[in-house]
C-alpha cells in the first residue's frame, strides 16, 4: 500500500518483479498505469496531507481489505501507513509497516519530534512487524519506546547495482563543472538550500536540478522561487525524467542537502556511478556516504555545504578520487539483492505467525 504510485514505480518496482513468489496487489492513492507484469492495482484515493477526506479513505480501505482478506498487508510512505495499518488489522490481515525513515530522529526540533514520536508510535502499535531501512532507526526506535525490539527487522535499502555500474552517455554537456541535485522540489529535500548554494557559487559551475514539482505538498518550492532561479541563470530545472542515469553521468558532483532521509537511493545511485555525493550529515545519509570522506556538512549549514562544493570544484583529482571511494563504499554495502533476501525472510516469518 502506497500513498502515491511514484513510490511503487520508482522505489518498489524491482522488489515487485523479483519477489515473484508473492501474488502482489498494489493499493495506491492515485493512478498506477504501468505496474510490473502480474501485479494487480487497486486505486483508493489518499491525500498526502491530513484532511477530512481521510475518514472516507479509511472506510474504503477497510471495506476493500475485508473483502480481499490478504495474507498480509505491507505499507509504505507515511499517510498510507497511518490509515492502512489499522485498516489491515481491523480487516483481519497481518500488517507490515515499512519505515523508509522515521519521522522521529536526532537533530529534529522538539515539536517535530513530539509529533514524529506520536506518529511512529501509532503506526508501530498497529503493525505486527516493523521493517526498517536504517541501522540508526533500528537502534533509536526501541530506545525511544516507539517500537519494541521484538517487532523490528532490519531490511536496509539498495539499488540494482549492475544498472548503475554500466556506463551510459551523459545527457548534458558544459564547459563548466556540473553540480546536480536529484529530488522532489520540496523544502524537506533541501531544495531551497541548493538554490542558495547555487547563488553563492554563480559562475563556478552549472547547477542543475532533476526531479518533479509537487504543488500539493505544504513545503513545495513556489513557482516564483523556481522562476527566479531560472531567470537569474543560477539553476537549470530539468523536471522529472524516466531514466536518471544519463543525468548522473553528466554530473561532476551530486548534492543532497536533505533534512530528512531514510536511506537515500539517489545517493547510492550517484555513488555507484562514481560521483562524489555532498550532503548534510543526517540519519541514513551517513550510512551511504562515509562520514570520514569529508563530504558531509552539518544539517542546515549552507555555508559549509557550499564550501565543500567549492573545494571539490577547485580540485578535480580529489573529486575523482572521492567519487571512486563513494563507489567502492556503496557497491560493497547497498545491493538490492540483499534487501530482497531479507524481505523473503520477513515475509516467511509474518506468514508463519499468521498461520
């Protein structure tokens, strides 16, 4: 169960294809027109922000799950989990909660962590099994009394490594180095920080953003901010792309100034392609990018982030060396094959407990 089909299409497609011993139905909050072969789809509208319509969505989920009586229901993304986990349990199906990055985490504000604690506690209370992608979440959630250790299982995150190790021609060319960010255009991903870093380094590199606008999100970058950056020539906005690899192949460095991540896939993808990834030092990111590399800046410190970018742009040899180091680190730790093996074990456990 996902709030938007983008999650199934981008993050889960390989798992749906590879775990072919599972008869999958994807319940999506919006249209999912191109699922993998053999995957059924049921659309039940779910808004990403909390709204009065959530009561209608919950009722529809409950009715559908009661009719289908799935062997288990696995939820991804916050809103689908908030509504889907209690709906699954009340419908009589075991519920599996997948945490891509807990809303409770070190470095968050007190208010945000109070809300995050309540949210995660709610979801974990309804779940029979809680799957985490981050080793940090695996440690923190039991310590914060959000989830019992007995419910937790670490599955990690990974990419189809061969796909990103194979060379591809670049989509872009420039006489200047290319500094690239790949993300949704929202503040949580650090897009405003990327724009500020681009302004401070105007003329040193071409700054490029790849990824979709999300106007339905409360923290979406405004059209005015995007237009101003384009008109000033500080950032080129490519928009959403079907295949990110030619754009990553164009990059000199990749920047991920995100304020919250689980285990960021774009950091793995860029690193596997030999690009150094400059990011904020937050949960998940510091698992993908070696903290000893010097590529991580304190969360929210745009000046420090810009300094790391500038230093790499001035030293192409060090840039290439760090890119090679990022590749070795990621290739040895983040293949999705290992994730799929752990999922098989988790599913077998849930199915066995339900029998």
